[in-house]
C-alpha cells in the first residue's frame, strides 16, 4: 500500500462527541468516493504498532482539495493523540483501499444505509454526486439516536435541494433524550422503512456502512424483504 506524508490542517465538532479532522491532500493521492485510509500517528504508538494506526473512511470527495475524516471521540490512545495533534503536524496516511464505491451503471439506483458514524463513506459519495450532478437516483437512510448526534445533517439536507436525484430519510431512535425538535422518522431502520426508501426505484443496489452489528442486522432485514444478496454491499467498521 502506498504511504504518504500529510499535514494536519484543523479539526471541527460536527455533532455531539463527533469531530472531523482535515488533512492536506498529497498532490499524487487519488481515490474513489467511499474508500478509506489508514491514519498513522507516531504519538499513539505507545502500546504497540497497531495502537498508532486506525482506519477511517474518507469523508471528503475527490473534487475537494483536502482529505477529511470524522470520528466519534473516545478516550482511546489513538483518539487522545488525534485530539491533541497540533495544527501543521506531519502525519502518515496509507491507502486508499476499500470497495464500498458506487456501481458504474447510473440507471440502477443506490440505497445507502448508514448507522451513526457509518455515514462517512457515503458523505464522499454524495458530495461527489451532487458536485457532478450525477444522473443517478440515490436514497440515504440514516439512523442516529438524536439529531444532536447526527453528523453532517444540515449538509445532507442541503443536498436534497441541490441534487434532485437525492432523497434523505433520517431516523432517530432515542428522541426521548433529545432537546432538539424533530419532525422526521423515528425508530430503527425497519423493513417498512427500507421499502419506503426503495419506492419508485428500479432495481436498486443497497450499501450498508456502520459499526459492527448494523451490517448483519441490515443484511438480514434486506434479505427478509426479498433483496438479492448480490445487490447488497457493506462495510463493517471493525475495531469500532
Ligand atoms: C474500512 C473501515 C472504515 C472505518 N471508518 C471509520 C470512520 O470513518 N470513522 C470512525 O470513527 N471509525 C471508522 N472505522 C473504525 C476505526 O478504525 C476505529 O476502529 C474506531 O474508530 C474505534 O477506535 P477507538 O480508538 O475509539 O478504539 P480502540 O482503542 O481502537 O478500541 C479497541 C476496542 O475497544 C473498544 N472500545 C474502545 N473504547 C470503548 C468504549 N468507550 N466503550 C466501549 N468499547 C470501547 C472498541 O470497540 C474496540 O473493539 C473504520 C474501520 C474500518 C475497518
């Protein structure tokens, strides 16, 4: 895998406990929306080599000039090092890799199913598709506990206005703990919600991304609702 040096450019909070990190994009670094990189932090290599290396899907799209990742912050060795990384620091990235990339045939729609931080590969896909005005029907089913926890919610809502081929269905599973108003869907991603997402789409391909558990659960629900296993592509954020 190719290794690159990259400068850290800054961080911003994008939802409760969730932070985006921006890095310089090396001039010779190319990737497809949906792919991931390994971020290697020398400062986090305290326990073993693995503790200094974490995999993140790229949030930014290829047309953008920087590389962005996003993560739920935790008190882990790696994330502590990431949280205190000084702007301008040089880090190592490896990649890109991964095949959770959009299929080529725009005549077939895509239904993207994200649980929480699983939104990251789909942000790159949706940013690029909106930028290119790609003529492909795309539906995002996005599940979070509360609007406060929902990364990139306003950007995704703006895509609906800028991209007539895109539809967002966000659902909240813990509105009782929220102080923000929400008029959209509530509850887990169910067979009924998947059917609503696919309504009017011809022969869609399903993409699922998120922490472990979501992948297996969604595959079963899709299978039960009659979707062919060949039309389901998924990425589990193992290690999450
Ligand atoms: C292809 C791919 C793409 C990924 N993309 C992303 C992404 O875009 N964003 C992202 O955030 N992550 C992504 N991940 C996961 C990421 O690589 C890390 O594994 C994850 O963020 C957890 O890192 P950590 O430092 O919080 O925990 P680590 O210290 O690495 O955790 C080690 C183990 O302890 C558990 N653990 C740690 N802290 C807690 C806690 N507080 N409570 C319960 N259990 C805990 C973890 O579940 C894990 O099993 C991706 C993984 C893969 C394979």
